[in-house]
């Protein structure tokens, strides 16, 4: 399971998603050249995106094939990504198992 949080520069959790995403073949099989941000997630490690990377990530989301992410997770990903974009010193964390 990969969970999602927004953290400040000092590591404080500013916001978190209620829904995670299960690591499966759809997510693992994303083409890194087409989905450079989501294609680099790992099921066993944390991945952190800064303000500029979140902008790129949010452009990938509408192009994802059906079934890669749940609707709930997509909604929260967009919401939390916007929190990062609207704030300062915030990072979007994908937390692997």
C-alpha cells in the first residue's frame, strides 16, 4: 500500500490522504518515458516531490490508463498536490510499505 501525505520542510505532516493505493501490475508497469513522475514510485520506499515536480505529476494524472489509481486516490492526489502548490516549503510524500 502506498499512502500520501503533505509534509513541511521540518517533516511535520500538514495533510494526509484517507485512501492509499495498492501496488499492482498496472502501477508497476507504467512507462517511465510517458509517466516520468508516477513511473518512479516504489512499493517499498518513500518518494518525495517538491513544488516543481508536483506540477509535472498533476499533468500526468489525467492521462493515466483506467485502473491504475482509484478515483478516491486520484481525487486526494489532486487535492494534496494543490496544497503543495498553494503553500511554501511543502512536499508531497508517497509512503511505501
